[in-house]
C-alpha cells in the first residue's frame, strides 16, 4: 500500500529546551486521534501529524542542502493553552 500513514499526537510546549514536544499517541484513523485529543487536559497544546509509513520525508534547504525539517507532512494544531501565560 503506497498510501499508508499513521496519525501521531504530540504535546507541544514552549519550554526553551529541545525537544519541546513529545509523542503521546499513535492512531491509524484521524477521527479517533481527534477524539482522544478532545479528552486530553486543556492545560497543554497538541499537534496531530499525519506521518507516512515506510517512506522518508526529509526537507532540505534549497540553497545550502542542509536537512532542516519535514517535507509535505500534514499537521493540525490544537491550542488550548496560551503560550503567553
């Protein structure tokens, strides 16, 4: 199956140290992941990433060629906590 992917829930915090995010759940169905996010404590922010299985997804800087992130990854933000607190 070319189109295989998983949905991963990450806690996203602004801590000033790396990593400031960590995974807490993995699902094969988007709606199930969102339902679980809705049950989580609202004192944190979450991100939901759709990650491909058995496929690399690096993003390289066009000029320097340096590996700088993820390419073509669908993600959603669930901001319950204001970062300005």
